[in-house]
C-alpha cells in the first residue's frame, strides 16, 4: 500500500497543474450537472412493517384522497377580530386549484372566531410533490395576507422546506482558516486544507443532488453530509500537509516530500476514511429509508474529500514549493532540540502514574455520559423548532386556540371489508371514552365504501410521553382487527420504537467491522478493542451532553431553543455512526505514529511519548477546526442540525483532549508490549496491507527515484 500511495503522490506532485486542473474541471462539471439534472431532497416517512404504515397503505389503496401529503393553513387575526367567512371561502377555493391538491376542507374556526384551520390534502406522497409546492401554497393564501391576517403553515409540505442560511458554516470555515494560519505560520499552508476540502465538498454535494434525482434523499441529509465532509476533509488534508512540511524540514525537495507524505499520511487517511465509511454502512441496518439516505449522502462526500486529500493535496503542496513553510522554518535547522516538546513532557508525566490518569479520564467521561441514561427521544416536530419558523408559529397558534393535541391528530384507518360500517358510531364512542382523547370526528367513508377514516385529537402535545402511550393503548385495547392508527404522531411513535430497537444492531455491526479492519491494519488484538471502547465512551459522553442541553434545557436558549425538548429520535443512531468514525480518525492518526515508533525502537514507553509528541499538535489543531465547523452548524434553524452540531462538537472536543491526551497514552503505557501482541495463527490468516511498518525502508529508494526525475526547481520557489 505504501509504495502505491508513494507513486500516486509522486505522480500528482510531478504534474501539479494537470492534477489541479482536472479537479477543477470535475468540480465545474459536477456543479453543472447538479444544477441541470439534479434532484430535490425529500423526506420519506414510510416505516415498513409497522402498524402506522399499514394504516397509510390502506388509505393509499382505498382512500387516495386522504392518503397523500398533508398541509394545514392557519389563519389568525392578530387584532382578535372575527374572521370573514367569505374571505376564508375564497382562500379555500384558491387552495383547491393548486396542483396535486385533492382536498381542501372547510375552515375549522376556533371558539373565539379569530383563528381558523384549513386542512389541505394532496393526491401524492411527499416524495412525489412538486418542487414549488410551498410557493404554490403561499400564492393561494395571498388573499388572507393581503387582508392583514397572519397566515402560517403546518404539515409535511412546509416541514420539508429547510432554511438555507449558511452564515454559521461560513463563519466556521473562516475561523478554521485563522486556526490553521496560527498553527502553520503560513497563509499558503493554511489555505491548502481549506481549498482541498471545499473542492471535495463541492463535488460530493453535487453527487448527492444527482443521487436525489434517482432516489429519495432526506432534506437534512445534505447538511449532515456537508458538516461531516467539511470536518474530515480539512482533517485529512491537514495531516498530509503536516507530514509534507516535516519532509521539507528534513531536507527533501517539495516533490519528494509530497510523495513521502502521501505514502505515510495517506495510509492513515485511507484507514481512517475506511472506518468512517464502515460506520456509515451501519445505517443500512436501521430499517428506515431516511437513515439509509443519510449514510449514502455522507459516504459520497467522505469518499470525495478522502480522494482529494491523497491526490489534490500532494499537487498543491508541490505547486507551493517552500512557500508552504513559515519564513522561520524555511531554513532547515540542524541544531537538536534543547528541550522535548510540551506534548512529550506531558506524555512522560502521564506515564509516571498511568493508572491514576486513566481512572481520572474514565471518571470524567462516565460523569458526562450518565445523563444519557435518562434520555428520551422523539422525532423532531413543529413544537421543537425555533419561533422564526412558520411551522412553529402555526403550532403555537393551534395549541393556544384548539388545544395541544390539535396540531397532529391521530388518524384511524378502518377497513370496512373487515369491520362492518354500521359499527363505526360505536367505535367512535369507544375511542372518545378513552382518557386523554379530547374529541373524535365523525367517520368519513370512502366513495366505494371499503374504507373509513376517523380523526382523533388528543389532549396532549405530540412530544408528550402520554401521546405515544395512548397510541399503544388504542392499538392494544380499543381498536378491532381491520382498524389501524396512523398520522404523524403515530408514525413518529413507531419510528422511535424502531430506532431504539435497531440501535444495538447498528452498534454491533459498526463496532464489529471496525475491529476487524483495525486488527488487520495494526496487527494487534488489544489496540482495536481499546480503540472501540474509548470511542464508545466519547459517544456516551456526547449523548449525556445532548440530554443536559436539550432535554434538561441547560443553556439551550443560547442555541435559539426556547424550551426543553426531547432529543430527536433521528440523532442518537446517526450521531453514533458518524462519531464512531470521526473518533477513530484521531485514533488511527495517533496509533499509526506510535506503531511506527514501536517498530523502529521496540520501546513501548518511548514509542507512546514520541508518537504523541509528533501528532498531538496536528490532532489538536484538527480537532479545534472540527469543533469550530460543527459549532457553526449549531446556528442552523433546524433543531436536528443543532443537535447534531452540539453532539459532534462535544465528542470531538472530548476525544482530542481527555481521550487522546490522557486515556489512550495512559492505557497504552499500562499494557506495554501487550498492546502489539497478535497470535501467530491469526497473523497468518489476516490479509496484509503492505509491510508492517508505516513507512518502509523501500520508500527511500522511491524518494531517490523521485529526486532523480525531478525537473529543475524555479529560482523563486524558495
């Protein structure tokens, strides 16, 4: 592997302008294709095998007019006056003329008459909705706004429209650039990782839109993919640039330094990227289409930025010559360091009492992770969105005027080929008698009399634990065979149950595959197991912080969340898959250098000291950049994106400090030579990814060949 990577780096560095031009051409082509034939991300809430899906399928088959996408128009007079029925009828008429709308129900007025709800049903599911459906909805309700009334929108149509502001992300990138300038002391060196990551991100994001033209991609999947891709893209490029500068300081010419950096850092990048991709592969086992799209989207971006790191970055490094180094470092200093670096002194301090430091780090992580035991999950809904979002304002109006359960009522779908039609009144009475049910509508029968629908309004908000308990009670004790509970609240309850059940399967698959890969790479039993355990601790700590911030409300107002909300059901499983991969990135970076020192010296203590001294600065800078990038996503208006940003930033910060600077070196010093033990029979069975050393001696021959074929360097390159 090392020789192959060396040759790739040498080839790209030998033809830097050709390599950069090829990447720019691919970027332009990808952006052009995405803009012309790319699709639009849409949420798919189908949950196969659940009771709510059975009810939805029944309506799609027997009652298509009530089975498609739904939207609700909430009209309110801010002055508290009575709404004009003629004006509402005009709005309803406009709504009935909107494309794909099958039904616009008569306005449902509030008790004081200053608010009304108009239910709109589409003839197609949300995945087949016109791209401008929300614009059409706004246009149809224009008469109400022209009359000075407040008009807000609720339901799947407006919920699928995500805010497009990227201010926080752009600020994060600018701060990352400042951090890199401080770390390298060179604008050129700081700009290379940013440029490479942005080019890879642009191509990967275009690939997501092209994939969206072929299959459903969730509306928040591109944002999550961009968040992860930008972070790992900068990290991977940063690692290679750091190794390149080390080569320059050791006396290598730019082309040879870029080739050797690709051979050494490139191996770590490929392994780290492979672990991230394996972690994302675990989302396939979630049982939910929306999660699979998160995995596809993020994998596309990660694969693209990883490729950019091992091909584009060497070309940019060679093109930059020695300008990539700060002025102070352009003259190679042959004087030995008078004093070990701070990180080496820190590692020696940890090594004096490794057991105590390990226990201290473990206690901190467990303390932060403890609140996760009380975590309650619920898919994001309008009640958890920021107040500047129209669906949140609609939620507040409906809750205040009609009751907390009116925003997302249950829908009972009845198969009249199984349940006699004359039993519907009695069924309605039984449902209405259940404690917690506020009201039940009269049955609506399909034109062919094969299905019926009853709308059930609960006395609780959708996020209330009693709502999901009431769904279970209706299914178990009240409804006969042939009647199913569906609707947004029931679907979300089923999603929460499904993901809670599948979480452990995903964890098992991701951890198992990662253990196999790390065992092959590091030829060790103990190192992969320890890596998996400390990464799980980082994930648990992130879960605990999420619980404290959002569920307990500690500091949530600083993030624009005005009240305590459950952790979104979408977050824990997705966060695990992403975090496990990202945390393993730093583990691979650190362990690769420690193993290199171990193979060179055979000293288990000094190999940890030297490995940490060589990588701590890079890992710290990379982690700080990731934290800043993820913190930028906390400013996003979408609550799920906020939660993902908080979770990722927390885990990366903990991973780069408590885990990498304390727990990992302490445990490795405790276990000593046992870290690298591998049974002989297993060593023979495992495939070999190149030679055992991270930087084989054969690379010296490759370097010599690279130098011999090097064209004369321009005079101003220095």
